[in-house]
């Protein structure tokens, strides 16, 4: 899925998480991206030597890329 395409929201009052791509009601907004609370907590508790760390870094870079495209 292209991260720049908005998914159709099947559930009212939910958003698609940038990390897990699931519909969630609670989370944080980072610029125009949404990160659910579960992923936020997992990111916070992931050590830099964990394999998941690089996955999170790649996903979070999408926020920067998306924001640069908005400003162009």
C-alpha cells in the first residue's frame, strides 16, 4: 500500500496507524500522520539493538518524506 494514499475509514472515530496500519481510536498525531497508542508504547520500549528498531525507523521516516511533499 502506498503510504500517501488515505485508506477508506471503515470505522467511525478511528484512524489508520502509520506503523501497524490497523484502525485505532486512540493515538498521537505526528504532523499529519497517526500512530496508535499500542505502537507508540512499543516504539518507546524498543531498544536500539532490537530488530524492530530499524522497522520503526523506516516507518517514521515516512512522516518526514510525507511532510516534505506537503511543503513542496
